[in-house]
C-alpha cells in the first residue's frame, strides 16, 4: 500500500508573520533584515512584492534598497516565528502524529492512516491550507505524494497557497523534465558534478548508471538516483521524536573586528557560557571542541581537538578552545566572527576511563562550580553572575544577541 505524505511549507514565513502582525505592511515590498550596526545587515526573508523587484535572501540591505527604493525593512522577531511555527504544528497534529519538522517553517506529515476518515491526501492538504489562513493568517504550499522527496518537490512547484499532487503512476511525466537541482539532495556542488556528466534533469539523473555516480559522489550518488526513481522509503518521524544531539555550538559576528587574542578570549568565554548551560540541560558531556574562525576577508578556517576527559564545564571548554585558537591562528588578518562547538557528545552518566596524567579533580571542581553558577542564574537571571572579564563594555559582543522567547501560552523562555 502506498503511503500518503504531505510536505507543508509556510510561504515567506518570516516576512508573512511580520505582515500579519502589522497589517499596514500588506501590499508593500517587505523584507526582514539584520542589524547593520552589529554587521548583520543582510536580507533574511522577503515577501512576494519584494521578490518581484529581484530582492534576494542573503544579499546586503543596501543592495536590496538599490533594487527596490520603497523596500520596507523590519527587524526579525524570532519569538514570534517560534510561536507561529508551534501553532502550525498544533494544526498538523489534528491529522496525524507523524510530523517531522524540516526547519522552522516546513514539516512532513504522514497521513496514510487518516485518509479513511478525513479523505484523500489532497483533501487534507487543502483543508490544512484553509485552516492556516483562517486561524493563523498565514498561507502554505503543500505537496502530496507517496514519499518525502516528491512531497517536498511538490510543495516547491506551486507557490504561494497551492497544493500539488505527484502520484506514483504519473511522477515520471510530472517531474522528470524538471532540473535535477529542484530535487532535495542535489545541492550546488552535486549539481556541478552532474552537469559535468551532462545530467541536467531529474529524468536524466534517474537513468544514470549508479556505478558512474558512485565513483564521484559515493553513497550520495546512488541515493539521489534512487530518489529520482521514486525509491525513497524513509519514514516520517513521530511528533515526539527527538534526534540525538551530536554537538552544541554558539557563534557570533562581532560589531568590530577582533584584533588581538585577549578580545578573542572574551568572545569565546561569552559563547561557552551558553554552551555549558545547554550541555547540562541536555544531560551531555563533550569529548572535544571545534572552533570556526572567519577573518575580515570573509574566508574561514576550522580546527578541532579531543579532550583527555569529557566535560560540560563552560570554563574548561573555553580554555581548550582558546588554546586551540592560539596554536592554530596566525593573525594574518583581523577576525570578523567566532564559533565554538562542543563536539562528540555523550550521556553525562556514561562511565569513562580516567587518564592518570590529567587533573581530573580540577575538572570535577570546575564542573561543580559551574553547577553552582547555574543555580544562581536560574534564580536571579542569566546575568546575575558573570566572569569579571565579561562585565566591561569593550568585549565587542553584539548587543542584539539575546532573544526572549514568548511561547503561545505566554511562557517566557
């Protein structure tokens, strides 16, 4: 029996939420943009009116303004996007418990078990579209098919506010003439490889020898050929499924370039405060650390190292990240952004073989200190206690980094 999979994509999500919250924006070209002062001056999202002028996601605000002089740029309100994303999933939950998010604004739904009561997949998709408009004031595009890949492809074929059906018996006629890059799994790098072999459409990809692409793309080559032939059997995850957390990271683009190691240390120390907090919340310890440094010419390098002893201590992770930075970065150019990740996470309760040459007592002491700091912050607020070096005004941390998340129930996170 064929499955019935929906892919629901909320149209121009960020910009649509902004236009819904402020009705005066409707009918005007609108873009959600970053903070120029904090060097986040790029287009994050745009509505269809702005798209008509050629405004593109990721371009600089000044470039977008040159294309559309009447463009209205509004700051992002992530707490609202999170709220409406959760409200949308509550609507989806009325039709199935198999709901797999693909970002904040997209979800796959397996409604195979609901069609006997609620009608065909296309009928369910249309009902969801109407409910989204009536209850949330937002529109979605929906793809309906027998697997996740084609459902996603269908939601991209007609926008905005449309439903596209791709059946098992007709998919070759519907999609084999489309560019291969339209299919999930074929990114820019893969598209270049396919083009070098004269493979430009999904149909041409479907007919390609698996051995040919396996030599260039490995397992990925075989996988996308299977996708093109409709052979995607991956299940839609259950609504309460949480994928295993493999890393926890935090990065920032600083308002001014970092020019010395002391400034980098302050940034890393600030970033790891959140990383250590998340590790304790998730019940994880890190086996290593990874840093990503982007210089003033926007090129970046990445390094990582393993710990002798696993830890969730913010200060230990910061110190190890900084040691890695000092021995790896040559200071040819100032630094524009820094990212720190705790990697190779394992359960905090997992037994560990200790190293005789590592000061385990010191690490244990630092973790107990962090737990005490955490309890103070839980009671009195995140900034009730901070490392002294972060209390000054010259840390070069951006001022817009904190986002207060207001849930639909009114809860503040």
